[in-house]
């Protein structure tokens, strides 16, 4: 029963979000978090190298796993 529910709601071919590393002006690097629908959800600060931008994207990815949503009124 549980497996049928999982099969119904989970598909490995569903669009997933991703981090894109890009080169910007003056050879600075940054990353975007792009949603499964192709919309840019977040754009990072500028980094001095591609390696720093990749590290920033990895850090952001790690920091958001299991993150809670908190509404502050």
C-alpha cells in the first residue's frame, strides 16, 4: 500500500530545482537557484572565482536541506 502511494506521488522524471553557476561582468561568478519550472528563485552575491561560487552553491544546498518555514508576523 505504501509503495503504491509513493509511486503515485513520486516520479524520478519530475522537474527538479538546480543550482546554475554563471560568469558575470568583470569575470565575477555567481549562482542561481532555478526551480523545476525554470524560474530563478535566488541569485547569489558575486564571487571572485568559479570555485568560490561553487562552494557557495554547495553551502546553500546543504544549509537548506530540511529547513523549516517560519512566518514572523
